[in-house]
C-alpha cells in the first residue's frame, strides 16, 4: 500500500435471533493506507460490543478508493433544538417539514413506522407519498462517506453519533432531488435525532423517541423527476464523499451534568414494556392446587410446577405443625455452624435412598444447587459442556465457574460427541436438564452416560422436572430409561412434584463431602428451616406411597395432547410440561389473557426465558386436573389461536 492511497473500510455486525441474522451495528471509514489496520481494529471492537447485543458474525470489507472520484463537501451548519419530551420533538419534525415546503407533514411522518424494520433508509416522494426504493425491505443504503481527518485526531472504537450523523446528512443534503432528511436512531441508548436539508442545515432535536426504544428509522425526502430518482439512488449508494470541517460537539454545561442514577433503570423498563416483555405478578389468595383464587375469582391453575398436587397434602400440613412445635421455625445459621438438625440429616438420607445414591446434600433452592455445584466442580482451565436449552441456573453456574463453556445442540448426542472431540480437556463436566423446563422433552440418558464414560467427563443431570413425573413410579430419568448406571451428579428440587422448597444434589459420598466443604452456596447460606425440611420429607413419603398420582398425571398428559390435536395443535409430550408455541410475544400475552378471562391460569413465556420470537404458552398439568377441565382448556386454546 502506498501511504497516499485511500481505502474504504466497511463493518457490518449481526446476531442470530430465531435462526435469522439481525443487524446490530454498521460503520465505515475512508482512511489513508498507514491507518487501515488501526481503524479496522477499532471497527471490529465496536461491532463486537454493542448495546443491542453481542455479535455472532462480523464482516469487514476493505477496498481501494480512487481519489479522483471523491467529492469533497463542506459540512452542514449545525443547530440544536432542546426539547423536554419526545412528543415535543415530534412537533419539531412537523415544523421542519413545513419549512421544507411540505404541506402534509403528518402524512409524511406516518411513514416512519414503516422504516423501523428496514436495514437502510426509505426514499419517499413527498408529493405523491410513494416509496421509491427498488428493494422495500433493504431500503436505500447511503454509503461510501467519511469525514476529513486532521493529524492528531483521536481514533476510538466508540460510535460518535454526532459526527457520523453530520457526515451522512451532508452527503444526503447534496444529493440530486433530495430536499431533506429525517433520522431517528435505533440505538436504545440514544434518543437525539435530526432533520436536515441544504437550506436549513443539520438540526439536532434532543429527544425524538422514548428512552430505551429500539424504534428508529430514516427517510430521504425526494422531489424530482424519474430521471433524478435514479441519479439520487446512485449518488447515495455509490458516490464517495469526504466531508470537511465537521464541527466537534460543543459541550454545554447542561450536557456535562452527570446522568441521574435511575436513568438506566427507567430506560430498561420502557424497553421491556415496548417489547411486551414487562412482567407483573398475579396474587393467589388460596392454597396451591389445581384450582386457585385470584381477586376473589376461581381459576383452573395450569401453570404450576406442583405436578402431583401435594403442596397442601394433609401429611405435609401435619409435618409442618409437628416440626414447628419441636424445632421452632428459624435455623439460626448455616449448616456448618448451628443450622443442622436431625431433620436435615433425615431428609438427606431419604433423598439418597430414593435416588439410590450413597449420599445427598440439600441447598436452599434448585437455582443455588446448580450454581454452587457447577462452580465447585469446574474452574478456570476446565471445560463444561452444556445443552443449549439448559435452565438459567445451569447457565449461570457455568459462567460463575470461569471454566470454558462449550454449548452443544439441544439433546443432540452426535453434536455433543463432536464438541468434546473439538475441545479436549483434562477436567470437564457434561450437564443437562433431564426434562427441559420450557419444552418438556426428555434427555437421552443412556447415550449421554456412554459419552461421559468414554471421555472421562463428569455427568450432571438436573431432575427438577422429572422426579414424580416420568418413570412408572415417578422415580425420574433413570427409571424412565430403565438405566442401572448412576449419574455422577444428580441434582433435583423439592419445589415441583414433592410440593416443598429447596434443591439437592445426590451422588457418591466423596462428592457430597467435597460440596459441603467447597460449594459456596452451601457454606455461606443460612440453612433452610427445619419446618421446610420436615415438609420436604413428608412430600417424598407421599410420592412413594401414592403412586396413583403419578399414574393419573401421565394419563392427563396423553389425554390433553389428544384434545389439543383436535384443534390442529400437534404437541407430543410425555411430561407435565406441554408447550404451545405462538412465536410473537404480544400474541402470546393476548392468548394468555384470553384464557385468564375464561377462568384458566396459563403463563405466557417470553424472552429472556425463551428466545425472542419463540414465545409460548407453558401448560403445566397436575394429576388432579379432570378430563372436563383439560378438554375445555384445549378448546379455549384452539379458539384463542384462531382469533390472534
């Protein structure tokens, strides 16, 4: 490269959402040969760390530019309009449009909604109100431009919205047939936008949308002949432009104020609400059972993990009363200090016996059990292989461990083998849900154990949603597969079929001794109440004695799937979790609300619990649901899906 040659560097970063590439960042620079590597690295860094997410793919394109073909333009003059609210910012856009000679500003502004999903800009004939882009989805990509740099200018990887916007606005304003431009950024952290034209210059409007909103777009306002239309498109997309004398942003005292401490929180809440991801809680006024009372009204509860409906079983209630009389309520300390009682020991012995292991250890929650165990078993330099649909507690445990995390395709044992071969390690663990909490499918345990044994890797299985649900007597994943081999680390919870609280890990004595001494979630947590331990113990005893509950639950699963099939909803499940995939988050909420209005409590599961665009109803069955209730529920879901 000659030092005097110029090169165009273009960066585009994207991420996968539901199998589709979604644009998250783009930028370009025109630089001299000696600076190519510096600016290329800066753009890569910028593309990989963006407020809209971490990039899965980044494309960098570097081309030589012919100096003779570059047009040099002077930057537009700059004016800033301070507004207090985004609504007032919208009014400023209308004023600008009238100044530009447009008599129907409201009609023009309605086209902004169509720009939000576009990659490029809209080219709008302002007189005929007709879109002129050849590709309406892609839009017009105004590219091949940059600002003139002076020696000593700082090179950074962060986006300078202000300077980059002036460069683009200047090129657009000098384009044949373009009388103006409206731009609103899609960056959720940047609410300032602009309007511009050759006559009025670059007019910044400090608030053009709600903070936290990802809705942004760009309209090039066109007035001209058909011949000028093609010239405009060619100029915007192909003409190389360098803009001189781009003014630096003047920091007024008002700009230098520190942000208010709640700004990020407020922005996040706005974003959640706009994207139909904001969650609220329904308050239940009765015991957890197949029917609950909410706001004085009876609902059929089909969203609870109390699969065998034993949370309020008489035996559990009696155990709570008796243990309270004997032990009081509080445990007074961690298990390693004063928080260990005979009832704690009895519960751990019971779990070990029920799961056919040497020993067991109780944690305060299933979440803590996974996080504490995984972070104790692997460290930096080790490797953990994790199913892509594992529960969040497994994912967080993997991250906290600082081990290398290798994700394999969901329940795909061939892909697991491949990933292990590609990532050899001295110490590693393979971890998976037994029954996946949002999809209801079942781990292929025999092959899973084969792979772990072949590669000398610890096997860890989360049985939160399998105990009491699968297997002839509800003993879980091993009984379901009639697998005699034991899992190295068998994790489970008391809060689902057992009807209690807390989590546990069962395995060899040396594993349990190790966790008692190393797992921080166990060591530094105040022990669960002996009352809770007694309730959990009673729950296991009910599960052992009343096998009919397991049988009835398994019957209900088959019956409900059959009823859904009558409405064209084809689901196959052998577990209490039956997902009805809807896709769109807003539609999922609409269906859930419709069911609620008709007396059925079924949760709409949305991002981040599941991937964006994979929203669903998560139907959770109980052994105590009747055929009539299940039949009616299937009918309501069928009607709701036809209505959406």
